């Protein structure tokens, strides 16, 4: 199951990268690259949540998950922002391409954090918990 989730997550990541990158290039015409990055990241967050809830984890989107979901993007944001900074300011890569390279490093980190939020019981043993009587949550 995790391999299907990882594959779907990666496909949605490609879609979400386009959803991010288009606005990034647009914002880059008016703002410094880090501001453009912040704005584009904010826009792609909601679409990413709903696509991953429906297709990657096959779970019902809830307000709780929606409110926690930015934590998954916080991990992505930290890795990509650090990467963009290093690539542009230290390695002098063109600011139009730096976010694409930085996002590659963020994929595994973001997947693990998002899986933990979207399927909070996925890491716990199925069936009865010690001394508990609640059934395990189905990911479907």
C-alpha cells in the first residue's frame, strides 16, 4: 500500500509543482524570489491537501487534517526554502530554476510528514490497541 501511496504522492507532486511554478514565475516579475516563493507556496497548499486526501491516502478530508496539513508543507517549505537560498545565493543558479531542484530534496520528507497527518493511525498496530476497544481507522 505504501508504494502505491508514494507513487500517487509523486504524481500529485508533479501536478502541484506546476500549480506552484506558474504563479512563482508570475510573482517573480513583481517581487523578489523569496516573496514569489512564499506566495506561490501559499496558493498551492489547498489543492495539494484535497488531491492527496482523495487520491494518495483515500481518506475523508476533515477540518482537523486540513488545519494540520500545513505542517506537511512546513517541512516542504523549510527544505525548499533552504534549497532555493543555497542554489541562488551560494551556487548562483538562476532563480527561475532553483525551486524545481530544491523541491526534489523535499519529496521524501514531505511524504513521510503528510502520511503521518493524513493517516494518523497508519503507524500503529491494527486491531485492538493495548487495553482499548477502538478499531483501526480504514484508510479508504
